């Protein structure tokens, strides 16, 4: 026994060291395995990546009929492999075949279907009144629940503000997310633990087209309407709702545009003075970072790059611009494509939203479709949009859900809503 004791200690140290290596240094894996279900069998390609502190699992599944299913799941499984333990299958008729993934810990993912040879998510079926109630009820009997299965008949919380009534779907507010809507002189905040209106200005700013969310700070550019200039900018901490003011080295002209956000700093360009500024909320300081002599900063391949004045003013440079994917544009026409870690997202001309796995461009997944879309925002794997009088939110874990109704959204919708995800 004495001889075994050092061996046991050594094995324990090795196991602990291995776990440390896995937790701190291994941030991705890809593995293939199979699952046999009651009335089908599946081959699974599972990819895992940890990005910005979030665990992301991506799946490409083929069944024994050669139907394909693409979906993802954001959950912390301590970087485990083979987190899918079962797949429920539903095939009410030839044109509709659906699955629901069951993960370790009996967590149930969203419904993904093959419908008339297209891969679609549950929200798309619900938008088009394609019935899968029987399948949903069978999953609910297993204890599963999702916000997009609730058919949106949740109790609203009516909040009277200075300008209008916000009808909030309180049950649809999501952990770690803060939703916000511009209210002419401030912001209406909505999160799971608090719904509050904050007024930050003495006068109304009807059009809020120049506001921008960078990290946890929401910047508002309130130019003097008579002279078209400002000397300071208001920026709001959306975690604690605190208001801050930052001064510029010289007056900023309203002939400006926002380049975008990089490492929680905001970059913008004053076209009148031909100067580029960086706004650092942690130093409470705005500084010139680009001019005609020293060049200007653009974002290329995830890093800042300096280019000449001659090159810079040929067009406007945006950090969070849409990208081009030739095969998708060939199929869907001129669409704005946005990129996340594993997917491309876009909206087509008839207001259908898609995601496409970068490894399987031939299989676009229909997420949802609405009759009208006034404005929308795609950030990472989340989508926020306004349709008619309602702000909707989509994520992989929620599907498409309404967040708030406001009659003003029918008339004033450009850059009026936003969201912040706390990591």
C-alpha cells in the first residue's frame, strides 16, 4: 500500500494538471459521433469554441434519410465533448421533419426542421403558421420550455413615460441582457431585474441617428441645431444608468460619422476638420488619433491599421461593416451580411432572416420572417429589430420574442433601440 501511495499522488497531480491545461489553454475542439433515436439515427459533427468568455457549441447533424440540421447551443459544460445525449424526432408528414436536441443535464435546445427542403427554425414555422404544437407539447412533458414556444401571450407591463406608453413583455426579458429604447430626452431601460426610465437631457432629441453603443457605454451626440457643432458628448453607463460628460479638444462638427468600436473605445471622424478622434470612457477623454499628416486608423482583420489621408477620404470606413460572401450574394442578391464566430447572418428582400454556417454555405437556415422590418441590428449571434410598433429580439437560446411595444416605433424607428449583453 505504501508503494501505491506515491503513484496515486502522482496520478492525482497529473489529473489536476490536465484539468488546468484544459480550462486555461484549450479553447476549441471538433468531434464526430452518432446517436440512435427511437425512430431515426444521427451523425453529429460537434464544434466547440470559447469566444469572449462564452462557451459556444455548433452542430451539423445528418440523419439516416440524409436530411441536414444546423444549430448551436451556448452553455457552459466545462469544455466537455459529446454534450448531445439524445435527439427527439418528429415527422408528421413528408414535407416536415423536425428535431429537438437533448443535451447533458436534460437541457432541451430549440426545434430545427426540414420544411419543403429548407432548414428552418421554430420561429420561422410560427411566423408562417406551420403547426408543430404536438411536438412542442411532447417536449414540455419532458420539462422543457422556451420563450418562443409561449406564442407571445405574456402579461405586459404598461409603463407611462413623459412621451408615450411602453408595453413591456416582462416574461421575455433575458438574463444578462439590457434592452433600451430612446425616449427623446433619455433612455427607457428593460432588464430582468429592473425596468426604469432615465431622462438625461432638458430638451427633446427626436432623431437619435448618431447614438452608438460601445461596450457598456451609450454615446449621444446632441449637436447645437443653430451652428451644427458640439463641444462635449454625453455617454451613459447602461449597467448602472449613470450619466457622464466628455469634452472634445475642439468643437466637433455635425458633418461627422462614427467609425465604430474597438476594445471598448469609440472612434469617429470629423469630416469638416479632417480629424479622427478616439473616445476612451475609462479615461474620460477624447483625443485626436488621426489627421492629414499622420494618417488615420481603420480596422482590418481585427486590428487597427494606419492609412494615408489620400486613401482614407476615398470612402467612409466603418469598423462593424457588413461583409461580402460571393456565393450568398449570388443566391440572395444584394444583402448586408454580418459575421459572428461561426455564422453569417443576413436579411433578404422579403424580410426573412438567415444564418449560414461558414463550413456549410450551401445550407442557409431560415430563422424567422416578418411582414415588415423598419430597422434591425445584428451583433454576434443576436438580432434586434423593429416591426410595426414592436421591438423583437432573437437569440439561439430564445428564438424570436417580442420585448416591448410602443406606438412611436411606427414613426420613429431609426437607431431608436439597442441592447447590451453583460459577459
